[in-house]
């Protein structure tokens, strides 16, 4: 019984230490929202350096958080070769 408890506690500790590693797999992109495609459920952000990044949004409600021409930010993970947004938000002035 004691060995089982030790193993369970060790597994819980190992998983809790591994969780931040999963969260760090997200990529953050900031810039101007230049295109929102509601049919494809995607948005494109143009960064300061001119690079355009398109992210797919599984939850269509996230697209409502930003508008074309606004500064925005998306956090995404690459899944099956696509940039899949986990979070989208509008940036206020001075947050570039």
C-alpha cells in the first residue's frame, strides 16, 4: 500500500512539473489585424516587421474580439501544420 502511494505521489509531482512545458508550446503574435475570414474562421495579423501570420480559430466567438485595422494579439499552437489560436485579444493603445 505504501509503495502504491509513493508511486502515485511521484506521478502527480511529475505531471505537475510537466504542465508548464505544455503551456510554453504556445506562440504569441502581435500586430495589426489585416484580415478576418469568418467563413474560414481565421484571422491574419501583420507584425511590425511586415511578417503576416494567419491563425485558425476553432471557437468563432474569438473572432469577435478583434476587428480589421485594430492592434491585436493571438496565442496559438501549431497543430497538423496549422496555426490554431487558443486566445485572441484586442490590444489597447501603447501595447505594441
